C-alpha cells in the first residue's frame, strides 16, 4: 500500500538509505538550489533540510532525483499502473494474461476520489510570508513554489469530472504583489487551466483555484502527466498512490473547490477575470530566464498546512535537472500508448538536453506506398502534422522524423545515432517543411514575439545518400570573420562566428527588421545570409550536410549535450535557417549545399542562467573534504 502523506514517504526513504538529513543551517535564498543541482548531477539521495534560515518548515528535494528512486517510491503500484495504461494499446492483454492483470479492478477502484471529513491540511492556517521562500537563481523575481499541484474545475461543468490538476509555477511575492494577499500564477500556452480560465472570463465568473503542495508524490507526478483531455489526474494519482485521493468538500473550503486532505499545504484563492500583474523573471528549464510578463493574479483567501508539514521543492535550469526524471517516468509509463494516439507512429522522444520542447525526434512508418517505391516522405508528413497537433508536442520548433523500415534497429533515445541516420538520408531541396508565424513555448525567447515563432519538419526516407565526414578537410575555406571549425559529431560542423549583428551597435538602418525587441538583422556583415552567399556550392564545406554558426565552437562541439542545447534553444527555424545554393520552388524552400543554422545569441534572447559566485563559494566549503555534504557535492 502506498503512502498517505509526504512525511511517510520521507521516513521510508530515510529507512532505506535513499534520503540524507541535512541539519546544517542553510538559506532558501540560492543555497538550497545550488546544493540540489549538485546532488542531482552526482546521482545523490533525496535531501531533507531541517534547519532552513527563517523558516519553520523542513524542506525536501531530489525525491525524483533518479529513476530508480522514483520507481522505489511507487514500488507497490508502479507495475499495476503501467499494465493498466498498456491496456489502451492492447485491450486484449487482460484476456491473454489474466493473472498478470488480476489487480486491474482494484486499480480502477483506487482511481475514484473519495469525500472525507476535515483534518489533515486544514488543521492549521498561516500566511504566504511564513511559507518557505525558495529562490533558485540570482535574477529570479521572488520566491517560487516549484512543485505545485494547481487544482481547478470547468466553470461550465463544475465537479471532479472536468477538473484539472497541473503544475504551473507560482510566485509567492515580489514585483507588485501585495504581501500575503496576492500571488502570480504562470501557466503556459496549451495548458488545460487556460481553457477553464477563458470559460470563466466569458461567463463573467470568478475562477477559483486551489494550490496543493506535498502529499503523496503520486499527486506531483499526476500534475505533470500529459493525460488526454477528459482523463482525470486525480484518478491517475489514486491509482499510483495505491489509495483513493481524499477530498474535503462543503463549508470548510473557502472558495468552493475541494481540498486535497493529505496535502502538506494548500493555498486557496480566486482569479478574477483578466486581472494580471508582472510575474518573473524565473530561471527555467531551457537554461535561460523567462522574463517578466503579465500573468494571472490570484487573490489569496486562505493558506493551510498540516501539523507535520514538509515543503517539497525542485530546481529547474539547463537540463538535465530533476524534472528530467519526470520525462523518463512518463515515457516508461505511457510509451506504448503513442501508436494508438497517432496511427503509424512508432515512437516520439522530446530531447531533454535541447530544453524538451525545442526538439522532437520521431520514428514513423511509410505504410501506403509499397507498390510505388517513391522513396520520398509521404505518410511521414501526415504523421508529423499529427504530432504537432498533440498537446505539449505542438510546442516543438524542430521535429525530425525517420521511417522505421529504413532504421529497423534504431533506438530513438540514442540521439547521436538518430541524427547521423537522418543526415545520411535527408535531401535539403525536398525534405524541409516550415510553419511560419505560429506558436512556440512560452518560455522560449528565440522567436519573433511572446509565444510566437516558427517550426520545421525534417523528414527523411530511403537509403543513405551521402557519407558523413569525420574530420575537417584541409581545403576548408570559411568566410572572413568565421573560424575555428569543430565537429560535435560526424557530418556536423560548428563554426566560431562573430557576435550576431543584432548585438553590434554599428548596423545599417536598411538591415533592420522590426520585432518585439526593436529589431533584428536579416542581412549585412557577419549575418547568416552573408555567410551563405560567401560559400559556393562546390566548396568543401558542403561535404557537411549541417553547419551551425555559434558564439563558441569549442563549447558547442565539446559534447552532444552542449551541441543540442546551443543549436536548438538559440534558433528560430524560419529566421535562423539558410543554406548554400538556396532556392524556392512553388513556395517550397531548399538548398543544394549545406544547411546552415544560426545558433548565436541574439539581442532579443533571454539571459542564460549563471550561479551567484558568492553562493558557489559558500557551498564549496560544505563540499570540502570532511564537510557535511562532501560525498555528494
């Protein structure tokens, strides 16, 4: 049977040596976050901080720091839930293996939330300024809740059936928020809560919201699960928790919404219409700050906590971080369902090192052209469009798709191998398909405006058409100002480039194109287009199917992780893609030589995340030999 409370989970992890208790006095302002990042990167244990400065609540992090620990937390229910999900892919599985699926009725029963009396999280009241004030990065606009479970209901059809449980970051104070009365709720585009909020606005109704923190870790995972519309996150949480989710209804709840009784904390309030205040900055999972923008303003009516409350938190930043494990768990639980959602698709992988949303890999199947043998993408393009129409996958900027028959043994999670197979086969005159002026991730600042950017599909089928070079040829010539070519992998060349023209003061007015940051540069000295013009199609550079212009080619080529992060978080496909010998035929763009991506930092990009050196020095002291965290830091 799973845990009822977070306290039970913490004690269980401690008994089995999956958790380290840290009694050292520490600050929630930057120090805990830096420790969490270091311990996560070393594969260390969960951490219970019992002596947080100016905070009366203990704080726990890294609960999901490894896939093994996450599976341990859900060890009593994990396989049952995975089998239940797999039944969607194969509804006959219970008939084929009745004994293995004998617990399915119990799983179904646990998916039904239950009403209960007061107690638990409603035992005590407090105020926002008494909650742990976690600040993760130096430029963050204030303290944030980083593992919230935000509960809301459909104003048109209130009740559990149309409820939504999501993880949307919460700013507790700072900026223009009135202390203890207001907080900022940041939800991104294509989120379920946005649909509900819009309905409340249209109906002229206040929009009640409850924010739960803690409780069974299954509730945390449920809040990030990409469940189909209409499928209850509370139901999934009950199945994974091994017990029905207990909800308090009635006069004891201040805003009319049910309260998760076993939560450690609950912030209850209301969003009134379109009321907004500036939220941010916040160091986010792409490895940059998301900047200050107006987001929904929540009026706080009450803050509750249980007697033995523990505040769970995580830290996001340039991947991999603890939220990487969420992605691994989601794939582990739901990977077999993808072919049932998108016919013809074998597998899809959101590349964590590229910031998750910027880059998707997919393997599909060309099933309808066996008698024609045309060896060009056909059904793959249909499948690619279907992928870009699915929930959070619709935020991808780059979608690379291969045909399973061409790569029968390829593991989609082996990213370098995937890219090599793609580059061997792709035809740049035929296989690039752009979508311009569309939506991208709210957190991605590479586009033309807030939530605005472009997408491109690279679709390749057929046998290899080229060999990929593994070294820089002696005859390589680069345009003036470009230098230091480096190979992150065969067939790809990273080129050290002058700063992007948008960062230079002396830019001719005719080279400027208005955008949200004032202007960017399409042409002129050291621009992407000038680079491509200065290389002829018969030069040795074109042996490399892909060339990436970057600020530091040594850094970009040093590892797969660096290459993916630089290339796909710093480029907007329709603006930052050009090629040698480019042509446009019937509005289809392509190139005869190398494809070139401009992955330099531009003037409108958000700043990257950099740790505070003074905090780093303090944590280094804890990491020194004999220090309390020396083993893990």
